């Protein structure tokens, strides 16, 4: 079945460091891909998305490119801030079907130190 | 101001009691979802509903019940049959595949 695999955390970086959080997926067809962010004690917020191969989603300095050839959707940011400390979730929505469920990765915790 | 509200933010109950968590949305979304979040386990789907008066079990429905009598509301009841109910519960609604989340309710059962 469809699945999402994220790199394990926690990831600890210093402020202004470069961030990569890896996400790979298994799916039939061409799913849509999402990154969500969860700040401490809060619900999840959609960070960015991509709906077809080679699309790049971007928001708040974060970027991710939908790579069909490597079935990946890695999250990157050139210079992280303390305020980026959160848990990041990769998710996919399978093509076809009618239940609109998302398939979730386990989440990657990011801590940014000043 | 559109969004999803969950109440209360913190809830404490004694073992053996049923408890109902509220979820309300004013986004006019047809689909709504309940997730459970435990440390290190990501999000697990409890129940979801694609339309009023209809809902389906998710991956961990045992010990939980829901209703969907109104489009805006999708309450979750944690029954005494749920063996390990202490967790963070998240409600979401969806337009297409894009899900919008509430702030969550942290339930503690002792």
C-alpha cells in the first residue's frame, strides 16, 4: 500500500544553518504531496504542497520539489531560525479513490538553537 | 473568521468515564477527521466523515465513537472501552485533499 517515510529526528541545528528533512514515498500513480508543520502544543498547519511531478512548493523560506524519479519530496530551508523549531510532517494523498484520506509520515522534530 | 475550533484545550477524566471532545468548523467543508497523536507515533486516524450522517472507521477506531448530525460539527466520544485514552486529539476538515487542523485537545485519564 501507499506509504511515507521521513528521516528520523530529532534534528538539531544552529540558527542560520541549512536544513534538509528527507521524505520518500511509495504510491501508485501520481499522488499530491504535502509538508505540514506543528508548533509546540498546537495543531498542524499546511506549510507547502505539490500536485504533480517537478512542481516546487514554497512558503516562508521553505521549499520542496516533487521528484518522481526518486519518489522524494525533501524539505529544505537555506537559513533556519529559532522560530522554525517544530515537528514537520510529510504526507501524500493517493490519486483516485474517494475517501480523501492522507497518508502520513511519522514526523521529524527540529530544534534550532540560537 | 473561518477555522476549526476544538474545546476544551485540556481535559481531565477518571478512568471508566466516557468523555466527548468537541470539534466545530465554519469552513463549509464536507469532510472531517479525528486523529490521535502520541509521542513518536505521528498521526493515527480514528474516524472520518465525508458527508453529514455518514462516517467511517479509521485505523484505530476501537473504543471511540463519533456522530455527524451537522456539517459543522464532528464530536468524538472516548469511551471507557478505550484502553489507553491519554493522548493529544486533533480534529481536521478538508477541502479536496488539503486538511485544516484545529488546535487540539489534550486528554488525560487517571
